C-alpha cells in the first residue's frame, strides 16, 4: 500500500507545466535518474519512510532553503519557504522533531511568515529543543570566509539527524552557483549581490551521521550532485549549473514546494494521521503571507500570486488532491464498517 500511495503522489508532483520560455522535457529524465538511483521505488514514500525511521522525538532537522537576492528577489522567491514550512510542520507535529531553518538573513522574514502561517512558532534553538516547542533559525554569517566555522559550530551544537534542502541552490563544478538559466549568482561574474554559499552544511552534517535529502526542480539545488551526469545531459547549461553536492536521497518535482508537499503527504499516510497534511486553506495562507512579507516569484520577479509562473491556486489545488489521496486511502472501504 505505501508504494501505491507514493506512485500516485509522485505522478502528481512531477507533472511538468512550463511556459514557453522555460526548459522543457527536463523533469522526466531527472525523476527517472533519481528513481533508478534509489532502487526503483516511488521517491516520495521512500523519503518519507527514511525520515520516519531516522527521526526520533527531540532530534534536530536542518531545513536549508532560500533562493533569490539583490536586485531581482531581495527577500527570495515563492518556491522554497512554503514547502519548508509544510515539511517543518509535519516533522514537528508528526515525528517530534526540532526543525531548524538554515539560511541567510535576507530570507528569514519570509520564512518566519510562512512558518507562522503553518501554525509553527519560532524560538531560539535551545528553547525549541529543550521545551519541544516549535522551530528555530540558524542564520548564516554575512561573509563567506566565516561560513566554515559557522557550519562546524551548528553541526556540533545542534547535531542534526537529517538535513533537507528545499530549493536551495548549490555550486557547480567551478565552485560558482548558477540560476536555472545558467546565469552566475556567485563567483567573479555574479549578477546578484548577497548570496552566501552554505551548501557545505549538507556534507558536514552527513559526515556527522545525518540523513541528507535534496528537493529541487532543475538540478542546481542542494543534493542533486547525486544525479550529476543526468543534470549535465538534460539541462540547458547543465555543464555549468549542475551541482556537485550530493544527498543520500533526491526528489525532482515540478516545484520544490510540491516535492515537499508530496513527502508530507506520504508521512501523513505512514503515520496514519491525515490531519498532518496541511489544508488548502492553510496553503493559501502560507503563500499569501509569504508574499506580504516580500517574497517574489521567480519567472518574472513579480509580486503576482504565482509560484514558478503557476497561479497560486494551482498549488492550493495540488494540496487538495494530496489530502484526498491520504484520506481516501486511510478510510475503511464503503460497507466495510470495520469487520
């Protein structure tokens, strides 16, 4: 039964809906490569099972997100924080984890708005950990040379059991980070300002024993080094943008938010708690409060109610369908009455 659910969820979140300016025919090859790498099972349920097996009450989970910088998206984009908020909610409510959002300062306001809209309060890490109340932040230093020491410190003190990248961009083979269109966002030719590369948090935590998971949509996201060759072969500018940072498990999806929601749905099913899947009304609240906090959408850098060019209502509908998949498959058959 779990694979039956996972198959339905995977099919839903990997529908490719691109405008004419975006790269087409990329999602199916990325998904196939990840699924083959991970043994052929549906990816969302495989990741949900791994999280359920690994996370114990009180464990810390790093959720690394935030994409977008000056001058195009000063407070980030609408793909990433909503998915991170939904994942943090179910990890906290369903598994008793302490979610820690790992990001630069410019993404914090939007992430806080999304998490609050998901009903998840935020506290200092030691309070979230010791009181088992809500989530926390680990905010990157504002200079690159301070990052290695900061990563060593948060891994040692917070001791994450898992690290999940949600639409968090990660460097390619030349050490620079590139957008999905091949534009350099870091390095000597960067068109943006303020990006701090925090991708080493994933291998550092993995070396300390953490499970690592990458969720993305173009292969330049944290963790997708696991399918590096496919990203290079599939994506325009793939030889530049394909990240070399690998995760234990990777999930390509139409948007990283949808990938997060798919894992959330499978966790709700495995825990037999359909109420842990956030509702369409909550999804709308998360998205709208994110925009109110200053997030922009990435296809046109606008404040329109969009995620990667798709109407916000599309994501609300996806959440509705995922909730139905969970609930219907936990209900007793009609006429069964528990016999």
